[in-house]
C-alpha cells in the first residue's frame, strides 16, 4: 500500500482521483495498516489540497476509526479530520479534532503551498479565541484539559522566542494571572532595555484600561516587584500604581528613599502628583508615616514634602495662576445682568458668576452691584453667599476673614439663616478636597450649633465637600445625626455629604443603613440626597459594589432605589469602558418605566465611557432622537461628560439640533452639554465656539425664551468661561486616569436637576489650564516657554464690546415742517461753502504732500511660534507644543506635555536665578477700619436734556 501511495503521489499532474483509497477507508474489512498508511499520506498538504473534497465524503468512516479503541493511530485520523474541517471552514470542529489528534503548534517545514503554516495559525487563533471567550464569560472551569495544554504549548513557544509581551497581552485578554506571572518570571535578573520597556508598557496598560480591581492590583504587585530591579525605574509611574493599590506605605518609602539619596526634585514631583491623584485618606496615611520618623539633620526637604502633600504648595501655585491670568469678561456679566427680569435668572447669574470667577478671588461683580445682589431672597441669598466659596477657592488662610460678614454673630442668625448657611457651604468650597484639621473642626462646630435648617443644609454640604474622600468616621457620625432629624432639606444635604466623605470607600454597613433610611423616610429630597451620596461612595469599586448595586437596581416596587442602583453602577465603573455595564444601562433605558431611572441610566453611559468618546458617540447617537425627553436630556449630558473640553465636532453635531428641541429642559441640557464640550476651546481648535457664544447670549437676552432655557444658558456661560477662562472641565488627570473629584463633582452637578445649589459642584471637575515650573526651593522662576504654534491658535476669546463703544442711534426730535425747511436750506448752503473751501485747498497742495491716513487695523500675529512667561496659561490641546526657551538653564523632572506643576533643576550656575514675584489676591475682607462704601447717586432726570 505504501509503494502504491508513493507512485500515486508522483504521478504526472500531482495526486488526483483518490476514490480507490477512499474505498479502502470505508471498507470495514480493509487491513488496519493500509488505513493507517492512507491517513498518513493524506495528512500531507501536497496530497490533501487537491483531494480534500473526496476525503470529506468519507469523514464518518474516518471518525469511526477514532471511536474504535483498537485502532493503532487515532491521532493521525483525528488530524486528517481536523484538516478537512479546516478546508470546509468549520473551524470549531477543526479545533476539536486537532485537540484529539497529533496537533503540533510548530508548523511543518514549508512546502511550496505553505498550507500547514496557515492551518496551524488558524487552529491556534481559534483555540485562543475559544479560550478567551470561556475565561471572560466565567466558564474557566469548563475549559478542557487538552485546550489548556494547547494554550500552554503556545505560551511556551512564545516565551522560548523571547516574545514576552505577546504572552502578557494574552494574559490581559484572558485575565490569567498565572500566565502573566509565568511571563514575568522568565525575565532574567539583569533586565534588558527591551524587558524594561515591556514592564513599563504592562504597567501603563493595567493602569489605564478598565480591568477588575482585584486583577489590576495583583498584576501591579507582581510587575512592580520585578520592575524595581531596573537600573533606573520610573518611580513616578510606580507611585501612581501605589495609589491604585492603596499602598500608602510603599509610596511614603519611595519618597523617603529619594530624599535620602539627595534626589529632592524627583521626591517633590512625586509628592505633587500624589496630591493631585490620591484621596485625602491616602495622603493622611502617608503624612502619618512621615510623622513617626525621627527628625533628620536637614529637616528642610521633609518640610517641603509635608507642605506639598498637605496641598499648600499646589493651592498656592494655582491661586497665583488664577489671580495672575484672570480673564473674566466683566462686560458680558453686566450685559447678562441688565437683561435679567426674573428670580430664576438672578439666581442663575449668581451661580454663573461664581463659576466664571472660580479661584480668582475677584468678587468685583458682586461688590459693584450690591443693590442688585441685595434683591436675592431665601435660597437665592444662600447661593449668593455660597458663590464666594467658589470665587475664593484655595484662599484658605483668608477664608474666615472673607466670610466674616455672613457668619453667625454670637450664635444668632438673621431671619431663617440663608445667609449663614451659604457662608458655611462657601467655607467648605474654599477648602474643597482639602479639609485640614482646623477646617473640619470649624465645620463640625458650626454643624453642632446649627439650629435653622438652611444653616444645617449649608454646613453639611460644606463639611462633605471639604472632607471629600477622607472616610473620616467622626465626620460621618456627625452628619448622620443631621440625617436622623428627618428634615427634608437638611436630610438631602446630609445624604450627599455622607457619600462625599465616604467617596470610593463604600462598605456594607454604610450601604445597608442608607438604603434602609431611604426606604423608611417620607421625604423625596432626602431619598434623592441618599441616591447621590451612595453613587459617590461607590466610585471606582467595580465588582466589589455589585451585591449592593444588584439589591437596589432589581427592586421592582421602588423606582428611587432602582435609580440609586443605576447611579451606583455608573460611578462604580466610571471610566472603565465595560461593555457589559453599558448593556445593562441601555436595558434600563429601554425597559424601566420611571423617567428618573431612564435619565440617570442614559447619563451613566457617559461616565462609563468617559475614556472612550468614540464608542460613547456610537451608543448615544440613537438616543439623542429618542421619543422620551428625559432620555434625550440624559443623552445630551452623557455626551458632555464623555467629550468634556474636547471640542468633539461629532458630539457638537448631535447636540446642535437639540437646542431647538420642543422640551425646554432638553434645550437646557443641550446648552450645558455644549458648554462642557467647548470649554477651553478656541476659535481655531473648534470653529463652532464663536457661533455658540453668540447663541448663548441670544438665549439669555431674548425676552420670549423659556425661563428654564435661560437658566441653563446662564449656567452654561459660567461653565464655558470657568476659572476666568483658565480652567478646563476634565474627567481624567494628565496621565489618563479617572479623577475621583471630577467624577464625584459631576454626579453632584447632575443633582442640579432637582436643586440649583448643586451646580456649584461642577467646580470640582475644573482643572487649571496651566504650566507652572517650580525650582527645588518650590519657588516659581522667571523663565520662558516657547509654544511651537501661532499665538492666535490658543488665544483667549475676544471680550464683549461695551455698549458705549457701539453705535447708538439717537432718537429723532419732532420738528415743524417750516422749521425743517429752514434747517435744510442752512445745511445746503453750508455744504456748498465747504466744497468750495476743499477745492481751494486741493489746488494749492502738491500731490506728493497729500497723504491719507488709514484707520489703524487690527494686528494679526503670523509668527509660527510665540513666547510665554512662567507661569502661563496652557490649554490641554496646547501642551504638546510646549518647550523651554532656554533648555540649558532648567531640566524638568517630567515632560512639559503633562502640564500642571512641574519641578525643574536649575543648571545655569553662571548667573543668579530670578524668581517671579507673588501676586496679591483680591480679598475684600470686612474690616472695622475700612471706610463705609459710598451710597449710589440718586436717579435724576433733567428735562432740558430732552
């Protein structure tokens, strides 16, 4: 049989017409050895390529050989069946029989056709896909041992070829910790540059992608352990990983090691990054460990690290930047003020002014319009005072001095306490996310002594925002006492504040207590506050929060709990891009009858896909035309969240038609979403900005526009120009990680649907658009940056023209007809005389002496680069263009493209270093020695003017 097969294969034109051999395989009386010889012959691709369709007809007979326990070579039969199924493009069946056969992950030596290589690659591809799908779907226990063995062979083959990254990537996709550990263990103790790059890429991926917290922490631990063996590891990235794993001790040890090695600048930079990215709880533990150390001979570096981790240096630098570069359009504010005729518009402008002046300490608009501000009553008065907290954000040393006129005097309050409650909320906003012991003690004392409900409301909100993410048990207990008073307004703020304190650290006891209270209370306001609070507390917990989310989201009889579950789901998976979570949210949009659930589920998609705006657009594009107005509103805000400060034109194109929606609240949401997207965008980076600014002003000033739309337009103007046009609304930090303060602030801002005061929380998501270089002494040196782009590209928008500069049409005076004729005759005579005079002058003047002076034209900068002084305004899209003008003088610790505060070493010892003088903030504190403001002049009419 073997000789016959050999002659057949060598026949002219190649092996064809295999019918005789197929009959041998079909016959039960054929010798077994002949069948084995035929199977081996047809496993050769040179034979099978031209005969596989004939072999396909006898597959049942070949499969029968496999079932026969006495068949001497079942592997050859299984391999042939696998190859035939491969030719039939039934790849899953091909894999099944390949696993039962003599499948080898190494292709046979290449033939002229190369089919064996294609077959092997396809089987490996199908095997990996099946393995991944079963691991991801939670069916890892059902994976066959043979498939596991095949995957192990594939992994071993890649590792033998030093293709470590492919194995790690497969481990990521299959979430197989053992596979990643195996790949890392193959690295030698002396890591090559290639292996170092591989480990750094692994850290970047596990930090930036939305992996499960447990899986992410395990990978980070094993990778960091190996990566630290590198000669010069990226310690900033490692400390970033420590924040993810909540390993405050390791972060503290890293900073201490750097200080001991004399690498002060890098230690300061890591401390700055920790303050920006870590929670208060994490920072407190780091500082506590430093406090246990003995004093070193040189205490100055440690004192500086303390000052940075306490937030003092960051707050001081940002405060200096905001005050120095304040570019608020005061004329625009005045124009909006003059057009307002309603209490809701008055309230909106107070909030909007606070946002526009965020961190600038400039409250001139309020002081210049005291009569107008004094019209605020009740909760509007609360917001007027609370806006001072946003305006003076970061000015902590002057907080009590600024708010002194509005705080209770000797324990007594004026009226119902709206002014005092607003002042307490303002105090918390000044210390937002930075509530030190003094601030928290002051707020706790106010909360304890508060007797009026507005005062408790303000002190709770202030307490919560100051202690954001601190997980302070004492603060939580004090706020819980307010919740248990069972008051509607203060109960709402207490529920929110408890969530702010426990942000990112929800536990079973907190969830059970708040859930039960939400069921028991009769106050809708309190239930809504608890909903927002639980959402904030669930931030970033992912699967750890699933039991609590499931218990709330599946409650069929209580829509408030279902909406709570939806909000918790959105925040728990914020920024992860988890497709299954998006599917669950879309299911709620489609099936839940409650409007609040639908709206929050739609907005939740924006939170989950905040790192992937493109995918968010795909999901949301259909919902922008949904028949339900609440879904359309949610779709608008989802786009605003996912595309914040990006100038995304696709998102803008979806939102623009919604400005004309039939529902006023949808138009309101569309305007706010557009302002979120166009924040810190210029005419050059997003050509839609000028038109949108005009449209906003038109909505605000039109008399017939809906009041809700006007309210949204005014708030949108504040968001668009937040921080004196020097801040961007960003959901992630410069390294691409989800920012807790931004996400929590945005969730609270969405609560503004129910309570206008909550719009102030958008300031938590505002990040300074700056580049601040500091030296080793934490001073700002007088140096220059070069932006490799035209100055007009990233310039401030043009300011509104004053009405005095515009052409004003005079009112025509009514005159008698005879008087008109006399005046006309006089004008005609004067015109003739003037013409004669011009002609005489022209004849006596030479042509060379005649000169026409043109009106001065606006100078347009056409230079390809421009210089900026430190500290400078650098919007997010501008960062990649920034370089140092004198790179020989300063060496930054991290790239300028990261933005924010960057520590640099001074290298030019030939000349003394120049330091930028600090600016004085515009604090108008009440003082006993200050003169009383002059009263406004009386309104007089002079009849002679008419």
